[in-house]
């Protein structure tokens, strides 16, 4: 006779959740591989919610609440990196044992990840567009750091944090692919070299590009 689910299990819907975890082989390494990617999609859903909310809050000039949502989004990206790092202990022979079951499936096909990038700086109203418009109202990006509005200055640095955490996550993915398949093509047809090249595509490069303007010095006579 089975034990009825507890109120906690009913609330979290543990039975349905575990039923969704169904690796295609019996190899134990695939069990962890599937779990990491399923959990990552849940984190991506949370990341999208926080990123989109921050953009709407910038539009409303609610910088304090936007900053709070950006902190959460940054923490979520840290969780995504940690999840991928769990797979770094997997031997390449273990991955090779269940890799055929993936077919052409690849993490680069994640629709939620594409939506996150677009939410950050895609066409139309994006997180960056909303912040840039707000910065213009404060006199421009460089003036953000001199404005009495502490919230907008804090938000600018949190965008840098978000960009850095995203870079760390992408680096984790590249490192994982490289140590598992080396120079071979991935299941989605992309190589580790392709992932490495993508690391240069930052989310908010403008906030780094303005840094030299804070350190301008007068030209030394005679030089």
C-alpha cells in the first residue's frame, strides 16, 4: 500500500516532477546530465521573469526595485554555473556511453536562453533599451555615476554583474564541452571552438567601454 503524498509533495508536485525525469539509457551519468539540464530550464524561467521585470521597472523609473530584481537574476546565473560545474566530474567515456541517445539535441537549442538574450538587448523594448533610456534622462551613461539617484548608479553596476555572471556561465559551458568532446563537433553541430568565440559577445559592453572616460588625464607637455 503506497503512502499518500505529504502536503509538501502535493504543493511541489514531486510525483509529476520525478516522472518527467526519464533518461533514455540506464547509464548513471546520463541521469545527472538530464537532471542538470532540467533544473537549468527551471532556473532559466526564473531568470526570464526577473530580467523582464527589471526592464519594466526601469521604464517606470523604479530603480530600487529594478536593482532588487537584477540581484536575483545575478544569483540565478550563479546557480546555472554551479549546475554545469557538477558535470565537469563526468568522464568523457561516460558521456560517450549515452551521447547517441541525445541525437541532435544540444543545450544551444534552449529556447528560454535565446529569449533571455533577447530580453537583455534584443530588438524592441529590452532591458538594455529601458536602462539606456533612463540613463539618457540622467544625462548619459557617464553621468549615471555622478547623479544623486543612487538607485540608477547601483543598477548600472548590477547590469555589469549580470553580464559577468552570464560570461561565467558561458565559460562553464565552453569548458564542459571542451573537456568532454575536445575538438569534435557537438550533438547540435557546434564545436567547443564555436562556444569559445561566442564568449566575446557581452550583454552590456557599453558599461565597460565608458570606463576609460573616468580616467582621462591631461596630455604631458613635450610628449
